[in-house]
């Protein structure tokens, strides 16, 4: 498989571009191919790595029903906004605007958008939502209180795949704990101010190097634009969690690697009504014109079931899994983990986990015989152990893992607990 085929499959950037001309807010051509070719030319090994990570996550997700019985009721994920200039396109970008944008983002992912029930009749059965709740970080990387919104002098160009890395890194917060959103008016630094946004797909290289990001034009944040076009931010967050344009690679199936999104070309227009048989694709089939990952920004309404399954997989990618872990939520200010060593919650007190530090193996002891799930994560969020047990005593061998900090997550039907373990 050629590197350019891998680029097409994996990508790393997806951009959504709009026009400012008198209410005509339609995307222009996207610069994804140029930016991705630039990135993978510099880092050709990353294409193969990301394909491997995707395949591994899919395998883990498929095995989850038999090995893990619980997942978060809600995937809470911390976001930090870096704002470069409080006036963009003559419109104000302030705390109230950012909070409103987060609210709109959550409405869209959770199916609480006002037009969710007006989806075309053919696609109503395919609608799906995701139990993600994005929140503005309450603690910064040093543990200090924050609004989750940082302001800087005007700057531009952070959407580019190369040439701005040092500037992006200088302001970045830990990519494994926060989704970093950079708000600029001229996102490519080329004097063009009607580009709306760019988002990078999951990449461990980018997260390792503080380059994982969404770059967005403040003029298009809710409520600086109309509610429909404000969902372009949802489109970009979709990319961040590995969703591809529904028109990617043209009218071929499955062009976006999702089975239930009919292939189409860009921006073919909205459905005239909830029952109209328009617009159609090259096969004469009705397209899902109201999909967040299309370019029909006048009628953004839904994700499909297949797309949400793809998001499910992305949440377990090495570069995304740490974002929603209990330890991360504690460090970003949402809540404390259900149990860290020394706390006195009920399920935490039922388990004895020792020794700590550990040299060879961990012992888990419990009085109750009810089944429970065990997961061990490293600090990158990679699962190094998953099992299900109901014995009063079980052992986890650690001889083959590198020294360092690990998190043991134990859950049953009544709750979960997390404990830090140091491998000597």
C-alpha cells in the first residue's frame, strides 16, 4: 500500500471552509490533501502507526462485551480554548461566546439540537447520539484554577501542518488530558479570513509533541453566526474523533469508511422536505444531506449509527483514551476519581491492591465473590491488561512492563475505583 493511499485512509487534517458573502456560507474546496501530504512527507512512518492503532482499537472494541461490562455513563472530556484576538471578523470572542459554543457542541453530539426530530424520514432510523460531555477545563496543567479559556495577542496560521509547530506547542496544554482548540481569524495565515476550521485526526505523534488540535475561526462560533453554521464546530470535533467527510474520495462506497452513510459529493444541498427524494448521489440513491460530516451547513442535524461506532473506536485510540479517564478528570478539575489510593468510597474499600510499588506482580483481594472487571492503563492511556474475575484473590503480572506509573481501574455493577501503582 502506498503512503498516499495511507494518507487517504488515515488523514490527519480535515478542513471546513466557508464564504462570508452575504449569508452565503457554503464551504469552498478543502486543503486537506496538501496539508496531509506535507505532514506525512515529513513523518511517513506515522501513517502506518495510525493504521495499526486503528485496527487494534477496533479489535478491543469488538471484544469489549465479553471482557468489560461497564463503560462511563458519560465520556467527560476537558477542552481548553486558546483565543488569539478578542475581535475576529468584527465579532467579539469572549468567555460567554466560548461557553455558548461548548453548549451547542454538546447539544449536537447528544441529539438535543432543536432540529434533531426533523431529520429526513429515510434517515430517522439511522440517527445516533454519543454520550460525550465536553467541558471547559477547571484546572490547568499545573493544577491551578482556570476558566479553560486563554487569551493571547492576534496570531494566525495554526491550521497549517508545518511551519507553525513551535508556536502551537508553546501554548498547548497536555494533549493527553485536554482537547486544545485554537481560535484565530486567519487560520492558515495567508490573508484569507473565511476559512472556518481544521481538525487533526487521532495521532500519537501529534499528541506526544503537543500538536493535536482543532483550529477554528472565532467569527463562526455560536452565536457569532447562525445556529446551523455554528455546527461546523461539531463537524471539526467529529474529525478530531476520527470521522471522515461523507463525500471523501467521491461517489464510491464506503468512501468515508462508514457503511450507513451513502457516498456523495460535497455540498449537494439540503432535502427540500422530510420526505423528498432529493438530493441523490451518482447511484440514484438519496444522500444523507443533513449529516454533520457533509458540507451542507444550512441543515446540519445528525450523525449516523455507523459514525458513532467509529467515534466509539476512536475513544480507545492511544491518543484519545486518556482524555476521559478518571485520573484525567481529577487533574482537569471535573471530579475526583471514584477512588484513588487512600480514599474511603465503598467499592474502593472492598478491594485491597498491593504491593505498591510493585516489582513483579500485583495482588487484588476482595471478600465478595461477585464478578468485576480489571483494566490497567499506562500514562498514555494504553491498556496493558484487561480481564474479568470473580475470585477473592487474583494476580496481575507486571514483569514485562516498563518501570513507571500505571492506573488500575476496577469496576462492577455498583461502581468503579482507580488506584495508582508504581512499577519499579
